[in-house]
């Protein structure tokens, strides 16, 4: 009899807990800052976040051109080249193709004028093959492999210079359409709307991750030491992304104290100082040239989500390029940062969306060159690029293409 009463109490408690959880979810009110969200996208995000709050659901976002406008990995690379940290004669030829043909020229470290030229050519090295869907994977690896011999502590000052404390945010309101660059590469800044979205998800019970094809130490620094401060400013102390929730391209690390090899995703969970990016601790680890697989690019992002986030379909995934489409396909809800200067990426999106798993696609238009940032409406686009008519040509064609293919109906 006592057993039955005990069971009844447990069942009642579970029912009450479930009711409380349901009530909390039903009562959750989500209001994103207006910013430059497309109104339809903003409304949809607010609705689905509120309806699924406090259920421990997973959200995953790409970093470059999704969380930030532009690319911190490339900007860090540019800063290293500018400072002479990376040069043609210093780069390991063991991890670099001796030469390859691209179009009508032969490319090698001996034929290019500098490392950025080699990098840009390497990005296109396999595009000549029919059916090539992952052309940038080798370059994503190479740009980290050539940092072999450095420590994570030596990488971060270059990322600091490339980021410039979010200085490029001023580009978004520049009437003269100037772009802030470092050694020829555009400097990144955080999309204010994405920072707000991260905060809304975190304060409504979601587990949020970053999965990037840039080097892990730079992206983790950007997230934990920069974005988290922006999130805290609105949502409160302690609200932010955990260090081990940031996943990126990395190589085996050699601990100079014991000579052993280590993997980042295990170190970040077991070594608190390493996770906190303590510079003295980071100085003990030397990058090797050995990539840790699966690499966080294309289908490798899917593998990393399965390995480090969840084997189930994540609730929400955000991305901006063909590199992100494989992981976006797995999500229940997809936030696509629609780069209006890139027709190629939008063709990839249309192809993917027509043959994807069931789920929502939310397209948020954005610019990353002139007047960079989210774009709310077509009128907003035309107003911002009015000072330079030629800058409107590609975005206008992209918008028309997407509308013709059943996308951007509310733009």
C-alpha cells in the first residue's frame, strides 16, 4: 500500500513538473530588438523560440558571415601576413601543394606574389571538377596547418588586431560606403541582431553552440571574450556561450612540458585555464600541422554536431554559405543569412531548399561589402546603396532570383 502511495506521489510530481514546464514554455515572451531584421523573419523567430522555450533544445550557428559580418579567420590570416608572421618562405611545403594548374596559370609558392594570392587561388583549385560541392575544405585546413610552431597565445594578438574591438561596425552606417580593411581583407564586426538572438535563446533555456570553419582559438576568443560581453550587457552577468560550445578547425597540440599530443575539444573540458584562454597556459601548447578530424567544414560540420552537440536534429541552425548547407539541412528550423552580393550562394540555397528535410527556412538578407549589415526591406537596401548605383546591381539581381524561386516573399 505504501508502495502504491509512493508511486502515486511520484507520478503526481512528474505530472506537476511537466505542467510547470509546459506552462513556462507557453508563457515565455520573446521580443527581439528590431535592429534591421526582416519583420517576417523576426516574428517567426520570436514565435518558435517562445513556443519551444525551456526544453533544452539545441541551436547551432556558423560564425563568419553569420554571427559576425565578414570573416575573422581570413582577417587574422591577413594580420599575420602583414606582420611577417606568415611569409612565403616560412610556410611549410610539406602541407602545401608543390604546384597546381588553375585556369591558364600554374600556381605555386614560387609563382605567387604573396600568401593571400596563393590562398585565394587554392580556394578555387578543385572547382574545375564537375560535381565539386566542397571546394574550400582543403584551404580551411591549410590556413591553420601553416600556423604550425605557433602557440594559441601567439595567434590571439593577431585576432585582436583583425577585430579592432568591433571597429568595422561603423561601416554599416557609412554614408560614403567605405570599408574597413586589414591588409586587403575586410575587418569583421558582430551583427547586433545575432548577438541579441544568442541572448534570447540562452535566456529561454536553449543550449547554443558555434560551429566554424575558422581556427578554433580565434573563434573561441571572439565568442567568450567579446560576444559574451555584448550579450551580458543586455541579458545579465553570466549569460553567454561556454568555451566548450565553440567548435572550429584545429590541429593536434604538443604540450611543451610533457611532449604529449592533445586535442582541443578534450582540453577545453579538462583544463580550466586553457578553456579560459589564459595566455600563460596557452603558451605551453604548440600547434602541429596535423589536422584533427572531422574538420568543421561542409559535411564535417554535420559530423561535429553529431559528435559534440546532438545526434538528433537540432532545433535551429544558422548559416550563410554552401559550407553550411549540409548542417542546415539537418535542422528543424534554418536561419539563412542571405548575402545579397553572392549569387552563387543563393543558387546553392535554392537547390538545397528544394530537396531538404521537412522544416522552416527563414531568409534574412544582409550585405557584407558596402553598407554592411542586416537589411530589413527592399526599400532599406535601395536607400543604403543609393550613393553608389553600381553596388545595387548584384543585390537587385539576387533578390529577383530568389523571389522567382519562391523565396524572400516578404522582402
